[in-house]
C-alpha cells in the first residue's frame, strides 16, 4: 500500500471464510497492532512511518496517520476472543493462529506541473 505523507487513513479488518464470504467480527474480538520499519530504514535510524491514532474497541478499524517518509510493515498479532472468567471456565475459545502483515510505503504527494501555462 502507498500512503501519502500527512494524510490520515482508516484500516478496516475484514475476515473471510474459505469461500470468500465476509464474517461478522464479534465485539469481544481483540488483536495487537504493531508497526515496524524495514531493515534498511531501521539501519538509517528511522521510525515507523505510521502513527496509530485510534482503534475501535474490537480492533476491527484502526485510524492511522502517515507521519514519516519510508517503508514499514503493519502486523496484527495476538488475535483472541476476550472472555469473562465464567466463559473461560465453561468453554475456552479456540482461535486459530492468525497474523496479518501489510507492507506500506509512505510517499510525498504527487504534484503535477506543466512546463508552460495552458490555454
């Protein structure tokens, strides 16, 4: 994904079943969002190009801002269904290990210029 420096975006998580049908994301769904730079950017001392602004309670939508030029990877890990103590005692949730990685590039906005004035 290519994002423009300074702009804000909302990343929306969608879960699909084996046939490609969209699944409902329950309110107790949780995951952890991490942004890391690529190795070349890390060696240059750069930080993650995204700044996380806000997350929905079930992490199905995450607001980010393209804060720095560069490349990085957004990773969603630790996917789980949050349960109460009673629910855990009755029936612990079994979640498959899910990890989502999204490569991002933050770039300057494209500016179109003409070499001479138009008509």
